[in-house]
């Protein structure tokens, strides 16, 4: 995995403008070693607690838009604060982490760091925040600010029976919705898979 330690000045390239100074305060306060990584498919960020002479370590994907980057950083910072107080005596995303994450988000929302649509999505969940990727309303709002992948669409935006292509080249036909997931049938093998409503795909014109 390619990583680089981010300089304090370079942080301005990854964060919303109003967020830079308060983020720097947290980095200094907790002596955080922050690294920027290339895109990771399964996670947006990671926290590793301090051991011996090492500092707390947080990594965040560098391909995220500034608002997603900030929320991910605060997510991991909430893990740090929770570990600092409770060590391994509480659940990773338990009530203690939820409380710390909510407090951090509230501070940045009060500073009007986020645009209205993201603030509204955060307001709906701030009393009981989830891991960011599992909050569909928040994910939809954040996606609007992505600079990459504008040629991709969400499976939920396709009509039933429409064709779509995955990054590996396989082509599927969108099936019915089952709760929060959609059926997708591989047009070559006939096998059926379930996809998250927010799974990004490329639309394919039928002939």
C-alpha cells in the first residue's frame, strides 16, 4: 500500500478551507502521525493506537473529496479519543465512539464547514452516527462533490432490466430491489448477485 506522510501545509489540498486550523490543533494536541494513502476499496481511513515511542497513526484515502476526507479523519479521530479514554474496553463503534464522533461533527457543523446538503444528512444521524459508508443519505450527499468517476452511476439510479458494467468488465442486468439491495444477473453466466444501492457502475446501452 502506497503511503506518504502529509505535511501540514499540504493538508489544505485535502480539507475544506474552514477546517484546516481546527484539524491542525487536533493533530498537535494528540501528536498524530497522519498519512495519505491511495484509494482502498474496503476502507476510507484507519486508526492505529500509540505504542511505545510511536505516535497515534491515522491514514486517510487521498482520492476523497474534501468533505469526505474531513468526515473520515474525524471518524478516525473519534477512535483515537475513545481509545485514549477506554483502551480496548469498549466496542469499536459502540456508544462511546458514537458520542465522540457526534461531538467532533457538531463542532465542525457549528463552524459551517459543510455545505447545506451534507449538513442536513449529518443532522439526521448525528445522535446515532454510523460508520460513514453505511449512512446512505450521507454517501449520496458526499458523492455530489467527487471530482472522479462522474461517468459512473449508482445501481439505484438504473431502471429494472437496464444493463450495467462493473470495473472488471462483467456486464449485468439490474433486477428487483430486495430491501436495501438490488439483484444483478450476470448476462454471461446467469448467476445472480446482490448489490448495494450505492454501488457505482457504468451504464451499458442495450442493442
